[in-house]
């Protein structure tokens, strides 16, 4: 099974900004943060399903090779949920 690699996308070059107006400082900063937040959301949306699938595959192999019991996996999931709360 080949390993998929995530290739980062190249960012498009923005237009050259002229001199900023006095009222546009806060607005420009918000749009930059908003853009970065959207980029992070897209990255999480790409990575999360892949990580979930890999975890499921590992759990399947652990059960198939009889390295742990089903109850061990259930207990591990409950432990992680408790740590998240």
C-alpha cells in the first residue's frame, strides 16, 4: 500500500498594496486572519479523514493479529474522551 503525501499548495501572489488608509488597518488585519483561519480549516478537513482511516486500520490490525482485545480498544477510546473533556 503506497503512502499518500500531502503536497502544500502554492499561494497565489496578491496584488501589490499601496499606502494603507487610516481606517483600513483593522479591516485588513481581520481579512488576513480570516484567510489564515480558512486555510487551517481546509488543512484539517484534508488531514482528519486520513488520520481517522489510519487509526481504524491500526485497530483492525491489532485485532487481526490478536495483539489486543476489543474491550482494550473500547477502554482506550473512553480514556481519550475523558482526557479531551
